[in-house]
């Protein structure tokens, strides 16, 4: 198996071969008793705004944090701890796919952190180059992706090879800024229709934020959403359309389009295509060449392993790959997310994986589940000597009991 880690802080994405194993937002919440990352941190960010940091993966330095704890003092500490949570899910060769905006110094810090975690990196590639290596393209095109604090435009040249020829960032078009706008316009709708402002209390603001983020990230096909704010025994509800969010984001999207060279066609990442209105805006202006499938960066890596895997020399960043058109990338396909393990089935009884009634422990991280190693525990008939990724269909054994791991729809 090959593991690909796409380093985009809007969602760090871990692929097992071409299957998405984990999506984890690059966000941390530093509390006195614990530091939380990913989805957990995202769902605490509005109730603990001063303790929240969502910039450490792009700062990647020993720069002190504005809010520090005894264990965490700088951005590099946060990167170390976040990657340490992902480490047990890394299987086989690890390839890193990174955005063009990271500097050589930052990439050096990243590799140093991975080395300290005893994670061996076998290859290092530009994520836009990997994502488009199998795509049909004219001589020049741009790859557009969105990160937490910025959008990234990577200019690419196509011939026998696809190569990175330039890059720039648009600071006002990051996911965090867009979400802030969308939270505000939704709060206005609550005020108009229910006379209640969810931004007046951190708990209700967090409820609003969670629903909006979940809708945008997980249900891009839904054009309408009913949002509910629960406070005591009262529930306030408004209905919202994606078109309203698109209107609110129109000015930022136009700034993004203005930064793209005139007449340059665009490959849009699946992540960016989920943003309400962006794909439609590019289509209307005849900029959109193709929406890439979510697994495009991993496929580009897997199809070019000989060119990416390091030899005996130093690890180097690959910014050009052979341009081999793959039919799988010539179609626009909806993103298919893997079935997240949710329950264990034993004697026709389904038990939540986080239930203390189970004789084994798991750690759920986004779309992935981790089986924690313990004496006497087996996975698919094999004893465990380390924490291991758990998938629907696996069988966990303890003594004479066996548990089938399943996914249960909500």
C-alpha cells in the first residue's frame, strides 16, 4: 500500500492508495488540559476563539503562538502534534503532496518534524502537478485550490511533461474568510426571521458554524438547507439556499478570477468546487476546463511512483511529471467518500465503536477509525503490535468473541 498525505490545511487528506482514509482540517484548539485538532477542534473553535489556531501549517516555523501552553509554544509544535495523531494511519510508502506556496525553509521544517516523528518520507511532489498529471490539457492551464487562509493558483505547462511554472495566492479567498461571511449572512437571516441573533452567544454561534461547514464540506449536492439553533427548550429554524452563499462570496470569487491570467483555462480541485458558486462563476466566464476528482492528487502520485520515489540521494521536491492522460480524469465524477466504521456487530447486536461496552478501544478521526493495540487483541486473525487503521468489513477478536466492523447510516 502507498499512503499519500496532501498537505492542505483546509483539510489534510490522507489517502490509502487512491481511497480517502482521513480528512482533518488544519485547526487546533489549545486548552489547559488538552490540545484538540481537526474536526474536534473545528467544533470548539467558536466557543474558544482565543485558543484557536488555524495558520500553523502555512507558517511552519518556530514563531511563537499568540496563545501558548506549557506543551505548545510555536507553530512547529502544533504541526508536530497534529501529524503525530495522523502517524498511526500511515501504511507503506509515504508520499507528500504539498502546495506551491510553501517556501524551501518551511518544507525543511516539515521534513524535520516528520523525521522527529520517525515517519519516513519516500517522495515529495507538488500537489497541483500530481493532480493534473493525468488530465487532458492545452499548453498552459491553471490549477485552483482553496486552503484555510488563502486560495492558491498554480500555473502549469503541459507537453510531454506537466510542470509548475508559477504560483500565487489570493488571501481574501480562503475557506476561513468565506465561512466568516457565510456565518454572518446566515445570522442576518435568523435575525430577520426569528428576531434572534445566534452570534450573541458562543454556543449558538458554534451550532450555526458546525451546520454550515458540514453542509459545504459533506453535502455539496444539496441546494437548500434548514438550519436550527437550539437554546434551552427553544428551537429556531431558518431555510437557506446555496445561491445566497454564492451571492455573498461573489466579490471574493471575482478577486480570484482577476488573479488568473486572461484566457487561461482552469483545473478546479474537488475541494474548491464544493464552495457555493465558485464552479458556476468560472463556467459562466468560460474559465473552467475541468473539475478534478477528489482522488486526483493520489492518482497522480500512484501513476508516477518511479519519478517520485527518492533514490539514494537527498529527498527533493518534484515539480514536473510525465503527462500521461488517464481516462479516469477525463470525466467529472462526484466525490465518493469511504464508509466510515461506526459500529461493531457481535451476535446480531450493533455497538457504537466508542462505547465502553466493547472490549477494545478505538480512536475516531474524521472519516477514519483507529484500533488501539492491546494484548490479546486480533485484527482479521492477526495479533496487533501497533495501533492500526480500521475499515468496514474488518473483524476484531478478543478471546472467543469476534466483532464485525460495520458502517451504520444515521
